[in-house]
């Protein structure tokens, strides 16, 4: 949203940590991970998190984005949490990735 982007430009951060998440059938760890990270970072206004939703299922991406926006509303409004997503067309072919992936995650 353009208002949040404008606010982020007015109050730059010193350090951002990045992490990625994909949909897992067994369990979702993103919420608990973000909660722990924000607890560890405390109320610092110099730091933030960028989450890359690295899944090709755009329904999951949109649902997760909305869930994060609502569940971490304070962090989003304070420009401490940003969510990004790269479309599938920007990735190499899946077959190439599977050859180089230790755990075989799709």
C-alpha cells in the first residue's frame, strides 16, 4: 500500500533480517517464528523483518499475507514487518532446483 511505503521511506531502518517461508502440509511455523523474532528484537525501531512467501500457490500467498497483516498489525504499521513474493516465472525450472536441493522440498 502506498501510504505504508511512504511512511517506510520517512523512517528508514538500520538493519533488516530476511527469511522465507513455504506452505507445509504438516505444520506452519511462520507465526511462531515471527513472534519469537519480534520478542528477541524487543521494541527496537532500528530493526525489522522481511518475509519472502516463496510458494507458487498464490491462494496460500494471499491468505498468508492477509493473516500476517492482521496478526502482526502493530509491526506492519511500525514498518518493522514487510512481506514480499516473487512470481513463479522468475524461478528456474523445478527440475533444475530438485537436483540441487538437499531435502527435496518442492
